[in-house]
């Protein structure tokens, strides 16, 4: 629990919206869901220093090594706080919005559940780059400016859109809330990305979503074998112009 206490202090100082550096490369990692092997491969293949690592949430449940996966991520965050960023996913938000299956959460004592719940409530919600990329777990919030992400409260409606939101290849905007998962189509995507002046969205959350959507302006990655056999990450050159997902490299691990 000492590691949790120390890393919680780092999260408390971070904004909800992470501003990525303007130089170097960033690696975006999708859901790992207790897949410790995937997390270790990411750290081995993309060492800190040359790369800024952005994990898009869902570190627990599904896989067999949720606690070990979280402990590894927290230890690396403690050692490299400016080079590794851990965003929130819906599986980190069990306390405000319970779900099932939740094998990690159900394995914890009441005290442990409260400790992890408090830690995860401090996680940032999104990361953005100066060359037009926005990264988060699920869907886009409906705000006047992207910077308003810093004012989002854990468990509120905009939080729900970010960590639970789904995208579907349809023309409409908001398509309703399907069993607790708000769904959005191309119109909503175009409106919000235009408002925030961003070109490409990198996200995870939906293992069976199309890899590319909305004229190659949205890419959905997954980095866990919990759902699909292929685990991939997205690599972004922070110094080059980005207009579509063609400017982003996908790599299997």
C-alpha cells in the first residue's frame, strides 16, 4: 500500500488533461485487462526516454494478473512520472458505476476496494498533443473547450462519456445509452473533434470495433489477449503533421 500512497501523490498533481511533449514519439497502449505479459512487453520494447508511454485505461479484470499488472504500472509510474501516463478506463471506475464481470474488484477486501477506488479516481482522463491528436479510453465528452476536462468530476456525466462511450459507424450524433454505454455516431464525432480542433482520436474500450472509423480519423486499439488474439499499440511522431490515422504507426506486440 506504500506504493499506492506514493503514486497517488503524483496523480493528485497531474491535470485530468495531459499535455504531451512536442518532441519525440508517444506510444499509446490499449486495454491490458490483467495481461501482465502485454504490459511487460510494452516496457521492454519501448523504453522510457525515447518514448512517452500513454496507457488508455482498463488495467484490471478479465485477465489473471490484474493486481500484478496494476503494481507494475504503478511502479513504473513512480520511477518515470514524466514519461508514463496512466489514463482512466471504465474498469477503474467500479465504485461510481459497478459492472460485471469484475473479478479484480470482487477479489478485494472492503478496505482494499476503497483504497484502489480512491487511487483510480485521481487518474487523468485524456492526453493531447500539439500536432492534433487526442487520446482517451472511450468516447468524447461534450464540452465547450478541451481544457474543461480538468473540471470533470469522477463519476459525472462527462466522465461517463469518456470511459464508457462507444462509437459506431452511423451518421447520427448521440444514439442513446445502450445498457449503460452511451453510443455516438459520425455527426457527434465530427462536431466534437472540430470544436476541440483535433484531427485524430486514439482510443480503446471496444475490442470488436472497426480498427479505423470516420474516414480514418479514429483508431481503436486493444493490447490485451482477454478478448482478441492480436495485441497492438499506436506510435505517434509528436513532431510530424497528423491529418489521419495514416500518419500513425500500428504495431503488434
